[in-house]
């Protein structure tokens, strides 16, 4: 089961990188200069990785259908993903990744007939040319290469996304800050009043920041993004506040391989503090993914995982900045 998961992750990262190469070649040739496409800074486009996974899962289902059914199916998959991605990028990040406003038969600049035809042709090329070669490649690769490369690339994507969130965060605050803080405190208040959670203020966590400061920051930023995506913010806040509920200085004491074990320690401690729901359990157990191997089950867990990584990296970046000034 674990190897199947890593095969899926490897396929996602592989085709994300390949899609980036395709887009760079096309856009750079068209504009006469190097163009790095996409929202993220790294050499990957998650739209292509997502489309590849969906196509891989769908090809076997429509293998026996005639070409007209396949054309319709590929149109819905590729153009549908392009529309969703374009709308989400504009709504959540206020960024236009592409603009077809100057094309005929276009919809709000996000999709157009011309590129829909291109995507259909690319989907057929994927089915008959690229996929067989890729399957031959992955069958020859050792498991260690698949696990290592997919984990590394996925970690880079997570960090890259966290930095994109940070850029958006500092470009402008979410409106209605007073109402947001009130809604956050309504959820967080009962948890923060627990003596076990209050004890976290006694432990250093990241470069002078207490563990209580850290979990509160992760909970607040995760809450903001949970609101944006209309997720279960109660589970997000409670899970984030409890995700590091352990009582030792992990830099100097505690169990070996702290990064691989403390999520289970935090979960056991959290069970003694409040009654946990499945999403909150998953948030605490998976906040160190991919070190936990099994990925988050819920989008709420994925949000907290990304934000926790982002906040931790920010703490260390600030510390290095202070050192340089000294």
C-alpha cells in the first residue's frame, strides 16, 4: 500500500516537472525570453501533475470507447482543470496565470476553444506516446529512487506553496480583522484555557519562540486559510493548537528521532485534554507529513501541515537574519 502511494506521488511530481518544461519551452519561445510559468517559483506546475493523475486513472475506464467519447472526456478533464485552476488562482491569490481574453470563443480569459483543442491533442499524445514510455521507466526504477525523489520534490512544493501563502499574507490582510479574531478566539479560547496547553509557554520551541507562541501562530494562519477555502475551521484551530502538545525541550531531551515520533506523543496528550474528532486526530497525526509517510486524509490536515512548515521555516529565517545583522 505504501509503495502504491509513493508511485502516485512520483507520477504527480514527475508530470508536474514535465509540464513545467513544456510550458517554459512554449512561453519562452513565444515571448523571446525566459518565462517561468505558474504561481510557484520552483520547476513544477501542479496543474499538469493533477491532470496526469486523472488521465492515468481514466484511460483504462474509457479504453474501449470510440474516439468521439474520448474527445469529449479529454475536453472535460483538461479544460475543466484549466478553468478551476485559473479561477482559484485569481480568487485566492489575485493572480492571472494566463489570459485568453484576446482569443476567440473564450470564457473570462480562463479558457478558450483554441487551447482546449491543444489540450485534447496533448491528452491523446499522453495516452498513446508518453504513458507507455513512462510505465516502462517506472517499472525499471528502484523503489528507493521513487520514494526519495517523490518525497524531496513534494517537500519542495509544500515549502514553495507556503512561501506563496506568505507573500499573499503580507500583500494585504483579510478583511474584517476584528470579526476574524473574534471567531478565532471563540474556538481557541476553551483550548487555550486548558492547563496542559498553557504549560507550553514554559518550553522553548524555535529560536526563542515558545511552543505556545508557535501553536497559536499556526492555528491563526491555518484558520485564515481555512476560512478562505470554506473548511472546518473548528477542527483546524483545535488540531493546530494541540499538534505540538509535548512537554520537553526537543533540542536537548526527549525521545530519539523526535521528528518521527512527537506527533504520536502529542496525540496521546491531546486525548487527555479534550475529546477529539477524526479531523482533529488526523491534523495532529499528520502535521509532520511527509515524515509520517501516510499523507493527510482531510484538506484541513493538509492546510495545518503546510502552515506548520511555513511558520517553522519563517522562525529560522528570522533568526538567521538577526545573526547577520549582529
